[in-house]
């Protein structure tokens, strides 16, 4: 489910955007000033923001500056201002796109879908808000917590380090020697057996069927990788 934050001080515009973006795959969150938007972001994993520039309490420029301190989701500015200088300012502070009011609903929807496609396509390759994610597997680098489909997985410290190392190199096949030297911080000695045992235990914890793994794959004769999904 894609979460979209709509932030505009005009309720009629918020309601119109909710109509245009009515989609069973979208969850729409609404705010009417920058502070409300920032509070919503603290409680929700938002995938895209629609942000007005001229708002009371905290305008869109200041709001986006604060957003970019902690979040990387795409943001589209909405503004009645058409001057190039305003567009350039908005893009320079971190906006991904800029739409002037009144906007064409079809154009708005197309731009929203475009930003979401890009974010979904590349989001699993980067660390977002301290969280590495692929499919339903997530690793919170700050809380040192791994979840699968929202359920916490209890790993040992070494198992966690292996998963983190593989997820930071998502899609790349790493040898037992590479895994051992980076996790244990010492030269590999009989590393194959040690790593294999830990990989088996990790699979039993994160996979529904450890014999047909979805995330943690073996590349025979080379090593292991966590798939990008």
C-alpha cells in the first residue's frame, strides 16, 4: 500500500486531490500546514508528498528543508506561483517535481505515478530512514531490528551482522570469506563451515520455507546474496 501525504492549507484543494488520487492502492494522509505534515511523517512511512508552498505556521520551503534532514521520499510542490525563480528555489531545496495551480488532474496523477514508480524501483537499493528493505524483509540499522512482513525476527548478534552486511550489498553475491572477514573482523580460517551454519539458522528464521528461500539465496560455488525484490 502506497502512502501519500497531501499538505495544503486550502481544504477544497485537499479534498480535490483526494478525489483525483482515489485509488485502492493508495492511503491518503492529509495535513494543512508544515508542522502537521512533519508530525504525520514521524508516525507514518510515507512514500510520496504533495506539498503546497504558501501555508501558515510553516511554509512549504521550510517544511521541505526539515523533511530532507531525515526522509528521502519524493515530494511534489504545488503552487500558484508560476515564476521560474520560485520553481528553481523549490527544486533546489529538494523537491522532485513542481506543479502550478490550477493543475490538470490527469497531469497530476501521471506525475504522482511517475514519482512512485521511480521510488519503488530504486527504494530497495538505498537506506531509507535508517531502514534497509527488500520485499517484506526490513532491517532497521538504528534499532538493530529485523522484521519479516512486519513481524520481528529474533537474531543473534552475529546473525544480525550477517544480514546487515548482505543487505548493504543487496543483489551482490558475497563469498564465505568476504562474509567471515567483514562480520568477524578477522582473517578467514575454515570460514565456509562457520558461515554455512549461520546462514542456515538465518534462513530458518526469515524464510517461510528455508528449502525454497525467497530472500537469502545461495549461488553455488560462489557464495550468498540477499535478493532485490
